[in-house]
C-alpha cells in the first residue's frame, strides 16, 4: 500500500524526478526495509524464552550506536548537541519513541 501511495505522489515515471527526490525515495524505501527487519528481529527474539526484550533492545542499540559512531565522523558531522532546545527535542524523541511506544 505504501508503494502505491508513493506512485500516487511521485508518478510512475521516476526518471523524470530530480536526483534529490529519487534519493529521498531510496532512503524512504531503505528505512522501511530496515525498520521491518528490526521489528521482525524483536518479534523473533521475544518468542524465545532465553532472550529477554531488554537484551534484544540492548543489542540493537549497541549495534546502531556503533554504526553511527563510524558514520558520523566520516561524513564530517558531529555528536555535539548545540543548545538546550536540541537536547530536549532529542530527549523527548527518545522517551516517546523508545519508552512509551
């Protein structure tokens, strides 16, 4: 259904779109694939009694923190939180997306 919605928004001829739009579509589809794999990984680990949900979340968090710790300096980005507003936005997103939902 999401792919059909994508075609309704962008049209069937993706070659007529600007490179930025195509890159955005690629990132969106990649995000969907990785998020689906994440959900399936968590579901399969929750079905096994040997592995707790906390352990599975820890593995996921450490894995992606490791990946981002490599990608961030390579791309010239920084881990520095610039101001209090940015900090509270990150903290709020972390609490809402990780803890509550």
